[in-house]
């Protein structure tokens, strides 16, 4: 499940755009336990992290056992700003 990030008023005021890169860690149940924006406009990073922390992933299994995993998420604020 994925919730769309909310475009922050301060970012909207200066027309901040572009992509943010968020590193995520997901537990065995598919819950995001950590989300850290490492690239992108500073006014968009916190909103990106907040959105991704609310996402729910399908559990990943290795040898029939659910495992933690990590990855990268790119949020394209150019698309969000146009909606």
C-alpha cells in the first residue's frame, strides 16, 4: 500500500521540484521501520520520508521465512506538483 506524499506549503511557495531518493528498511511484516531521504530538494525530504514511512510492503520470504529487507524509493515531485 502506498500513500502519496503531501506537497509541503513551503516547498510549494518556492516551487520546489525534482526527485527525492529515500533509503528504506522494511521489517518481516512489510512495515517500513526506517526511511531516510539522502538526495533531493531539502524542502521535500521530510515529506518524502513521512510518506514512505506509511507505506506497507508485501513480506519478502527467504527459504519460506519472512525477512527484513532494504531498498531505494524515488519520489518524483514534478509529477506530484502537477496533480
